[in-house]
């Protein structure tokens, strides 16, 4: 049975795209081939997290997913995050904390952190660790990554206007 | 496995028809994470199951029903009284895997390290299989041997039904692993019914450290009718070797793993008993 | 962080300046080798040996060569047979030349057999399957004892194998290296002791696990030279070694290192570039060779396993009367780092404690197993497990607190050790007295942060889960004196910015930033005025590369001197512009000004003047540096653990890593190095291991089966920088990145003892080993 080329259409970083692919092509290979090289190959086996992208709001390993599994979905890569002039808050905090050493794990870490902050409101340490447990880093020992992550979460919570505490009486 | 084609059926019936037609050249695909453990170049057509409405968690009477294509992350996040599935799910692999890997994918083809079969055996879950119509199969029968045997003809797993935990029932599980993401060295799950200070019923299952997940009848027999004390648990756990042929893991010996399993059985029973004690309705 | 007195005036150095490339990396911009792949690049795949020890009787690539998409197949029959060493070190290397691009013999499961370059990965892999090989399987050697046994199979029986400098090398006995030295008399010292000890320790394999696997790309330039873009720690050694193995002049090769995704020592090796370059040369196409993660585990370099026999004598008053350290390392199938690692196991550890009678014997042996390479710590890691475990043992015998025992005996500032001269790397070292040394303060601060005073004897502990605290003291070195060299060039631009070109290699360590800070400090300007370009053999001056904890101490001093050179020119031109003499002006805040500041001119003005207006010339400073000593950083580590006495599982609850690195040029980066190296040491102590099957194949070659810590596993690690000031280093700096990985194995081992009374002489401290040791404890 020969493998033929086919197409896959999905929203990539907010834009509807159609790519030619093959049924056995992994999403990671398609992304890098199409110029989205911020997503990295670290193991190709779904164990290190360097290839993490967000699909329909969930952090996933692009190296394990087939490109065809992205059909009709929304995919976000590191390229959707900030710019030199306007980095995203998590990017700013990672840089400021000294958390970026070799940087190879960092795009994956940023995508997992973004999925965490978009999915969860009150983020305990336990929940944060569970969301981040699929991104390996060998350089930093995670200390400063953790500091940057907690700071980003705290800043976001501080920026969110306080809700009214009670429906009856008592203004805030 | 090498994917040569991708088809997206729109109903269970269509999916089953496609798989029956493809035979060994067809591969049901939900999250697809298990494909990594099936190397080789056999050409297959992927039959995508994610568009069939099989991702849900609902309570229906005395059961929680989990659609077969429900990602583990959703099971991990679900909370509710008399629900205990989240505890084991949060300990399986990593976040990105849990977001994609489904309960169906974990139990339709059982790998030796699988945790979910152990839990489902202890909970006496029922598997809902679609073979043109839906029929239920209890966990004991379903896991009596490699479940993949049930799906060779194109049948599909549609859902898993987990009994709502009744009063006086407690569930406990232990997964001993080197790191948070590591495959289990031994997984134990226990469901106890404790009435009037005595164990009325016990279901204890083990996996990972043995070739295939199974219940431990010798352990269960040594618990039934006794009081839920540490001494009883230890005595029961020491009989586990009658049922299970423990294997060396991670470079550690089978003797060590047997010891680890027995300690884990006691820990799981303690948890189940604790859980049962707190649940009077 | 408190500043050292002598560092108080520093403006750019000793400040946590933002890492120059951090934002680029956080944005995911093209940075690493594989990001620069041209569209027409070929993919290289290698056929690896399935046998640990075999001769290749027949190799038929004819079918593979004709397969679709295949452009070139390399094997021993069509490449030059040039013996060399793959280890990235100074030349001539203190190593056996025992490697060929492709040989007629394979020596470990994962050794090279033949390589294919094809249009796609699929085509390359298909071609590998079409290569027919007939092996004559030979008896393998899998342990040190098997290697040392009389009549053992000879792994390197090729006539070409030799050593380029006069060092011991006996391949017929599988002996790769032997160094020995004695200070005083070990025998006499043992006789003087009240207590003597004789323990044997074993340390395991480990892989560095950089998240970017080995990756290398080569392409022909329009001028017909070979451009190698590669993930390397040693671009200049790479160029030299590739030139040798291809039989072409150095002039024809350019090696460029872009950003790389970690190395930790495994990329101090020319492991891919010869084949990548040869493929580019033969096909005329760009060629990419990227190891899979599995290949990185099996064929990539590893840490050397060691067997260590440590004998010591101690008096009741705490005097250590004798130390006899015998280290044997297993260097695997090729010997590149065998000698240097075993030399450092003594050279970088034995000076730590006062002792008049020290005996060292170090040997390295071949086996048919994965190849030991350079790995952060480089032999000191392994030896400190033995030494620091036995220190606790000795302290207990004489009834002294292990912390006080160490405080009593460690080397003080101004002291020397006969070991510094006796043990270099491949040749004699240099005599040295220790200048900066804040170890005493490290111990005090670490003990306080770790809660040492609440420590209790294990005999008082009960219950299933028991906690303990353990400690260790450490040293390392900074650069290889008299052997390694680094150089730098710095030139001014119109806006007062500078181009700083250095050979020095940033692995993600942040050396580009650190070197920019040093240059800016010397030049009295700010770090953000530096444009750093590094590690390009055409464009940057020479540097040995990133190893031996050299970059700050050696390359940093070259940068400082180059900046000082440029500064002299700036002062001269500034004086000219102001109509003053050079002695009447000084630099401050990117200006040249007179003593009372009434006359000044900016660097930008000076640049415009000198580039365009009068007596035009390019202000450019150049300097090289070799070091005359290797001043040790010092550290004291403290680990708190909890042991499950029913299962043997060990959890690290808390870890404190103090470090005296001299002036911390960039404190945040120093903390980052310390935190990262410490966590690596923790998983090395507890969960990392190489499991082999009976054929010598490493069977847990993936992150699923080879366990390193995630954010969910990590214990809190507190890095405490304790300032000192090293007069011989740039602005007082020494080094920071290796020493931290040496601590966890002994600190955790000592903590397990404090929790349970169980001593372990080997690690990883698997639950089985811990449980066995607990059961063997006699109260």
C-alpha cells in the first residue's frame, strides 16, 4: 500500500491554513518544514516536551501527533507569542529571572505555561507542577523557570479586577 | 505501523464498517500515543475515532459513564462525590500525554505497564462494546486476556462504566514509580466494602510488575470477613505471590519487586479502608 | 547577595545583566543548527553495530547506493584510513589515537558501520537496511575485571593505535592510561593512624541528556571550502580533527557554532562532523546529521564509570594521616578522555584536605561498552563520592561531627598541595597555592540554611519514613594552566558600541554575556554596548572551547586584556582630541575625560574621529591568554532526604548548594549553573542508570526509561553564592559550572546514613540497594 500525499487544513496561529502532507507525517515535521522552527525536536518520542504546541487549548506533543490529527483544529506555536518589542508576559519573566540558559526547552515550556494560564484560574503549586511535568530541562534545575512562572501567574492575578465578594449588602 | 491513509467516519456504525472492511490493515486511532509502541512498517489505514462523540463523562444512575475517546486529562480533572478515577489518572505519564491519550486507547490494547486496567478491575467496571449494537462486559471477563482480541473483527469500545462508589465502600490505589512520569514498577488498586468493622467484600488488583494485570484472589480471600487492620492487611499481602509472578523491573530483582508489591498492597488497602471509613452514605 | 569588598566598585561585573540571547531564544527565533537547514539538504543516517565486539568480514553497499534518493554511502572501503582521537582537547592530545572514520572492526553496540546520505530520512533508513554486513563476532569485554584479566580479548589490536605524547598506553592489556604519584609516605601515614579504613566504591554510567541531541550540518561554500555548522563545545578542535580525518588542509574548513541546546561535556567531542563534512564534500550538497535521542544514549559519550579503592588513616584528634586513592575508570570502546578524567579524579580532589601522606594511582581501561567522554565534573564527581562518603565514616569513628571534621581539615587560603604539581592532565601540573578560598564561610552559610544543628543521630530515629541530613565539601579547578589558550578581539563602532569576537563557546551557559560584561567593565562602558560574536573559526580568534571550567577564568582574562588594549587606544585618541597627554586623561562612563571632568569626549565622538576624521585608524584590541594556575572554586552542599524504610525509596526534601566562585560575574547565571548542575547530580545519584542486555546493548535508551527529573520531581534547591576575590582571575572570578554536580551523590549518601544507618558504596541509590543496606544495619 503506497503512502500518498494528502492535505490537512487547520488554524495555525490564528490563520486558516492548508498544507500538503502525508498520512504518516508528524505534526512536528510539518511545522518545521513549513518554517515554524521554534518548535523543537528533542526526542521524537513524546518524552521531553521540546515540541510542545497548543491544540484546541491543550498542550500536546507535536512529535507524537500525526499532522492529519490536526484537521479542523486550532494549533498554536511559539511563533504566536510575543515579539522583540512586545514579548508575552511569560517570555518577559523568563528572561528577567535568568531562566533561559541554552533555551532549547523554553518554547515548549512557554506553550505549556500558556495552556496552564488559559485553562486554570486559581493555580496552586500542585496544579502548576502537573501542567509542567512534560517539559524536561537539563540546564536550569527548573528553579528560575518556576520563579518566572509563579511571578507571571501572580502578576496576572493582580491585574485581574477583584470580583464583588457578596451579592447582598457590603460593597467591596 | 506506518499510516498510509486517514479516514474520518462520522458514526460508530461507519467506523465499525470501515474497520471490518480493512481488517488487519485498519487501525482505530484516538489519541494515537500507543502507536509509538507499535514500531514496524506494516501499512495501515487510520480510522479516526475522535469525531464520534465518544468524549464525555456522565453520571447515569449507579454508574459513571466515560466515553472511550475521553482524554485522561479530562478524567483527571473531573471531580465529584463517589468518583475516584482522578487519582490514578494524574499519575499517568505527563500532561501532554494525558491531554491526548484516551481511556479507550489505554485499555483496548493492554501494555504490561498499563495502570488503568488495574483500577478498572478493582472497581468492577463494565466495558461497553459496540458490535453493531452496544453490549456490556464486566472487567473480569474483559481483562481475562489481551482485550485486543475483542476488537479484531472491527468492533469498538464505546464507553467504560464505573460503579458510583456506594456507602461503606472505599477505593485506594498505589503506583510505585521512579519518577512522576515513569512507567509504574507496580500498580495496586483495591476496593473494600467495610461494614460493622469487618471487610464485607474486597477486590484487589495488580499490574505492571506482572506480565498482565489481574486480580489477586488469595489476597481478597484473606481479607473477607476480617477486620481492616494493619496486621490483616500484611498477612493478606504476603499471599500475593500465590497469584502473581512478580518480574524484575528497572534493573531491580524480582525479589525486590515482590517486596515492593506487598508493601504497596498494604498501602492501597490502608487507603481504601480510610476512604471507606469516611463514607457513611 | 553580598559583594566582596574588592568587587564593590564593579559596575558591569557582579551584576545580573540580562543574558544577551535570552529573548531571542524565548521567542523561538532560528537559533540552533537544525533551524538553518537549507531546502536541498540531504539527510545522513548511520548503520550502527549490533555487536559489542566483531570484525567486519564483508560489507556490501552496492544495493544501498542504487536506492531511490541515495546520493552517497560511506564505509571503510571508500574513506581514508586515518587514525585519530575524537576527544576535543589541546594538541597533541593526551589520548590514544585509536579511532577511524570507519574501521573494519566494531567495538561497542552503537559503533559506526556505514553511513548513507539521501534526500529524505525515509530513503536513508531504507538504504541502511539494504547494506549487507557479515561479522565475525568476537568475545566481548564487559567489565573492568574482564578487561584486566590476563589473556583478555584485545579491543584495540590495530597497528595504528598509538599515543602522540609520551604517556603510558598498553592496548594489548586494554590499558588506556596509568598515572601515579605519591607525596610523603602513604605506608608511614597509615601506621601513624588510630583508625584506618579501606573501602571500595563504584560509580555508574550516565548520559548528559542535552535536550538538543547531537546535530551537525556541512555544506560546500561557493569558494569550494567546507562550512560546518555544528552543535559543538570545541569548534577549533573540530576543525583540526576534521581536517586530519578527511586528509585536507585546515584552511579548507570553517566551523561555526550557532546557539546550541546544551552539552555538559558530551559535545566536547568530534563525533559527527567528519562524516557530515565528508558527505558534503562527496555530494556537493548540504548534509544534516542529527542523532535521535536513542542514538544520543547509545553512541553519545557518557560519564566514565569508576571503581575506587580509598584507604585512609585518621587520628583521634581528627588529623588525616594518610590518603590512598586508587581510581580505575572504564573508558569504553575508545580512549579519548580516559587519561584526563582519571587524572582529574585525583588532581581535583586530593588537595581539598590537609594530609602529609597521599598516594594516588589512576588507571583507565577499554571495554566493549559505550564510550566515556567529558562530563561536567570530569572524574572529580566520581572521586568525591568516595572521599566525601569516607569523610563521614572517619568522623564517626573518632566521635566528631562530620561538619567539624571537615572544618578542621580543609585547605585554607594561601596553602598549597603537592598534588597540584604532581597531577596535571597528561603531564605534570603546576605548583599552586590557593588564593581565594571562602570554603569556611560556605560551610557555615550552608549549614545554617540547611538546618544542620537540628540533625540527630540515626539511632534515635523511628517510624517508616525517616529523615536525615548529609553534607559534603567540594573543589574543582578553573582552566588547564599552561596548556589551554583563549583569545579575543574587540573593535569600536561609531555609536560607541563594540564588536567583541571570541573563540570561546557558549553552550547556553551564557558565556557570551559574561564575556561582554568583562569587556564592558574594563572599557568603562555598559554591557548593552557589546555585540558578541563567538565560535567561528574564520571570524573569531582561537579558543580551546568550553571545558575544564575555563571560559570565565581563561577566556574572560583574554577578553579583559583585549579590552584593555582597546582602552589604551581610546585614551590616546581621546587625549589627542582634547589636546592633553594620555597620562592626563582616564575613562569613565563611556567617556574620556581629564581629572576634574572639565574636558571630556564620548566614545562615540572618539570613534567618529578615529574612523573618519583625523589620523584615521580602527581602534581594535586583541589579546590571548594562558593561565598559570587553576584556582579551585569551593563548595559545601547539604541534602535533606526522607527514606521509606519499607521500600527503600528516597526523596530529596531540600538541597542547599553553596559556592565560592570568586567574583560571580553574573550572579543569576551563576545561580542557574549551580541549580542546574545540582539537579543533574541529584538524578545521577538516585535515578539515572545504563541498563545493558547480555549482548552489551544499552536497553533503556529513552527518557521514558532513563530517568531525569521534571518540574514535578524536583526538590527545592537553594544556591548560595559566597563571594571571594581571586586576584589572578578577571575582576576576581574563578569558575562555577562543574563543581556543583559533584555534591549530590555524597551528600545524599551521607543523608541516607543519617536517616537510617545504612551506608551505600555505590549508586544510583535505587530502592533495592537502599532497602538491602537498611536491612544490613546493625544497631
